[in-house]
C-alpha cells in the first residue's frame, strides 16, 4: 500500500492509519487509540500475519547529550 507509514515509537498515529512494522515484517491497520497518563499513545494494530498487537507511539526520544557529572 502506498499510504502506509513505517512504525516508529516517536511518531503519532490516527485510527485507520496503515503501518509497516520492521520487526514483525508485517503491515497492519490501527483500529483503536488510547493515551497513557503521561500522554503516550497506545495503539491497537491488527496486523495481517502477526495478529493484534498493542504498541506505544508518540514517545519522545531521550536526549543523550545531557551533561555527565
């Protein structure tokens, strides 16, 4: 599918988005979205081969450039 997105934990998604997960090597459709108390997305994805999975998204990457003490 041409409109699929590659899954990444730091991206946000919408219900109905089609994603490709490189670890599962599978494509799936987001069927539900919820939020954690820390505003990280939980996405329910129905993959073609891997089945239903709950993934996280919208998680900011850690800043590894913090000063060491």
